[in-house]
């Protein structure tokens, strides 16, 4: 009945104001994040180890809920002039952060405090996504990219070769055989807009939005309703109708179906590896492969998802000095290799990839090599360096809404994508009007 | 009404002060803030605040999706309220009978109210889930129709309605039971003697006598299904498929919290606020006349 937002802002502000700011010998650094379960424990490990490694700073890792919740908490705190030093923001919030004027760019922070991090070592796709003018604005942390998963047991039952389908034709053929052999779901995908629209455009070097996907200026129009996008959606619409593609909901809801062994072929984030390992234990075996391609289109690259760490303005110089030290610690090859190894996220530096390779990590975990290979094989072009849109969460929502209308046969692929593009234009123009 | 007399002139004001303070801080202040914000295009971090007059409202009302969302909200709220109250009254009448183990039935029937809407949604999600839900499994023996609420709007809507009714059920039941037990038995006995059957007795005597309870529950359920069902939608359908279950309060939240379009979201909460004020006023103005206390 009342404005939820205003109430939350007031409550958070109150909570921040009353929290004790004890004058400890160590300078406290607030790190707000959105990592749950195993990932949350690993984040705490990082903080604990860093705190033990030196005597000047104490990093406090605080879980603030989902990605949107964490961002909202940081916004409320920033407005109340009590911002956390570091906040983890998901990739779709990138443009919001860049435009906000509330950010202390990471490359600048590190330079200002005499710390050296070899930014050239950061893998290209991650660096391009979060950089402006060649400089990294946020600290690369947890990046993933979508890959293909397949259920080996279901493949065997369907008489299919133990090999990941590499093209959409192969996905269709495999999925049909899977369904014919009794599988409940031949093909499915989590994060529908990210895996099936955003990444498919980037992978085939097709534009997603104008102004080079928002990298050359604020984007105002989506290009997803072009011939490529329509072809992709028509394929999936046909799949849904013929029964070899099962739509299993937004966000990562579809992972439940892959995890209980129903789906033969599946697209999701490479960071799903950890959870799938646990879900499938003792039940079925699986393997990974690169994203399937459509024949006849140029080579692009898959794009990343996940989140980065942003530093907010409004803290004291000695605190920023601590943040710079912490980032140096985080960026070390050893820590990067460890983090990627225990989570399934991409190692964000080339030296970490090498270190993991040298330690034989990928021989033991071949499923973790797929995402890295896919990124390395990709060609970074204006269409595949990433997507940067204002109000991106609303745009993604508009796309997924229409994907559902397309898959259910309520609208044709062209009509649905046109409607999604029209609504997105409306949303993007609002953002552009804010920062004109 | 009896007029109370306090020895001290200031004491009554002091006694109501906490309530007034809470209302001002948690209701009037945020409501006023939303009202103000709805006239602006505001950036999330507060660095830009551009006065745009009624632009946000214009954008809202020229969007077909918003009008659809309003319709969805009304359909949802009315169905939840009517079906919910009818069921609660029916079961309350049955639970009011003198049967063995009554206390146990009553307690069990009250249980669901202790559950948060989001949890209620998840419970029903398990029942309805296309791949591991028991309902689609049972229905698969009777029909080949796919009850997949990820793609079929009406199935998603039914799921939410069932969950909302179930969640609110214990509360409605408690009030109806109390209402039934407070009825004068002599009136009912007199009617029985005159030869009125149980159904006749119910419609001619019980239902009219329960009208204050019904009126109270109606208002309460309407507001519940308009506003408190946010968690339910958020946990189960996220407004989909398409925008089939995108009720107004969910849209306002999504555009504000996920989309960070603050002014636009504020405009939506202002519309909601106006709606609920209007709804309550209408209910008090018209429905109350038909209520016998």
C-alpha cells in the first residue's frame, strides 16, 4: 500500500546508522555480496584468508540477498551516505554503475594507491565487458559463460554417440532421438534470454543492440528482431511444438529438470558445474561441450555473465588503500586459480588458466575446460565484446516475456521479437533521457 | 458509543501518539515520497532527478501491458476473495457441527495461515510442477493435455489462485467460526420449529447475521490479494508466462527493484494506492449499508 522502496530505503538507512562503528585497530572494509551456499562459504574463505595475511585491514564479507537485493541495499546505503566499500554487482547492472557517478573506477583506485595489478593478464572477454576506454572499471570476480551439458546415460539409451552436439541441427536430431527413446525433455535451457538470445547473437557475430551493443554510446534500440534472431526463435518454437524442446521457466529454474536427470541436452552457465556435480552424484553421468552453432554465420564469441566488484565513492583514503591491497590479493594467480577451481567460474587471468593447466586441474575436471576453450576460440568483435544496456534487467524481462509467448505459440517469432524490441526501446529511451 | 472521560486532558493524546507516529513514519511519509517521486525521472544512485510532470503516468496508461496487468489483478483478487470466502464459510459451517475430534479439525484448518505467501506458493509449486508435481501426474492418466504452467497462462493463474486461497483460508475460517458460534441459537431453533430446513436456515438467517464478518473479510481479502500476494508471484511465476500473472503490485516491484526505474515504479504504486483507497471507500459506502450489525 505504501512505497516498498521508500520504506526499504528508510529501514536500511536506519540499520546502517545504528550499526556500531567501533574504533578497531584494523581498518574495516565492507564487502557486500550475493553469493549463496557453497559460493558464499568460498567468499568467506577469501575474506578470512586475506584478514589473516596482514594486520592493517579487516574485510567483512556480508551477504545481502540476491543480485538485485544487493544492488538495492548498496544504493540505499549510498544515498544514506554510508556506502559499503565494495559491492558485487551482476553484469546486467554494469551500465547502471558506469552511469551512476557513484563509482571509484578500479584501475584508478589501484593506480592512486601505488598497487600494481597486471590488467593485461585479464582474459579478453572479461576485460572488454567491464572496461571503458580500455580501462577496467570494476574488479573482475565471478565470470561465467554458457556452455552445453548433456546427459550421457540418456544419450546411451537413445543410441547416440557419446559426443556433445556441436550445431543446432545436431541438437535437434539428438533431442528428437532422446524424446523417442523415452526422455521427458530432449533439450532445454536455463537463463533463457542470456543463453538463447544474448549469447546466440554474440556467438554468431550478430548485433544485439545499436551503438555496438551499447559500447559506443547509450543503446536505444534492440536488433534482436532481425533475420538471425527470428530464425533462432522459429527453430525453438518449432522445437516446443514438436516436443523436442521443453521450456522450463525463467532464471535458472530449468536446472531442476537437468539436475534430476530428465533432460538430454541442456544450456546453462558454466558455473552450474558445481551444482550439477552434486545433483547428479550417484544418479547419472554427464559431460560438457561448447554452445551449438547455426550454419552459415560468422564466428563471434560467447559472452560472459556473473558479477564484478565495484568500489563506491564516499570512503576514507586509508580505507581505499586497503581495498587496493585486497584487490591485489584477489588478483594473484594463486587465488584466481583456487577460486575458479572450487567454483566453476572462469579463471579471470591467463596466468591462472596456465597454472590450473600445469597443476593438471583440467585433466581431472575436463568439464571445466569447455568454457575456457570456448572463450579462447571466440573472436571478440563489436557484436561479441559484451552487451551494455541501461535498465538491462527490465529489457531482459521484456525479452523473456515474449519468448514465453513465442514458445507457447501465442505469437509468431517475428511478432514476439518485434514486441520485445518495441518495449525495450521504451525502456532504453527512459534511461537515455536520464543521462542525456 | 460511550464517551470516555480521562482525568488528564493530555493523556489520551499521549496514548495514541505511538500509533500516530508509526502511521506517519511508515505510511504517510513513504506514501508522500512515492507521490513526489512519481513526478520525476530518477536515477538509482540519486545523481539525476529530473522533473517530468505526469510523464510516468502517461507512459503507464499508454502501455497495453499495464492495463492488462490491472485486469489480471482484478480477476485474481475477485476470484481469490469470492471462492476463498465461500469455501471458508462452507467449511466453517461443517466445523461448527457437533462432531468428535472437533478441536483437532479446527486447529488443522487454521494452520495454513501461519505460512508466508512465498512458502505457500512453493508448496503448491511442488504440487503443480510439470515434471515432478503430483497433479500433472494424476491428470496424465485422464488426459494428454499438458498442464505446463511455464507456458500456459491459465494454469499458472490457477496455481496462484489456489495457493492464495489456501494461504488465506485459515484466517477466513477462524472469523467465520467465531461468527457462527456467536449466533443466537434460539433464532435458529425457532426457525427449525417453523419447518425451515438447514439450507433455508442458512440463507435466511445465518448468512445475513454473518454479514459483518463477511464484510470485514471481503475488504481484508481484497487488500490481501491485491498487495500481499507479491511474494507468491515472485516465488512461483515471476509474472509469466508472458505476462499472464503479472499483477500490479508485482510489476511495481519489478520495475522499481529489478529495473531500477524509480519514478516509473513510484507512479505505479501511486495508482495502486489510489485504487485501494477507492476500493475501500466503495466497499464502506455501498456494502456497509447491506450489513446488519
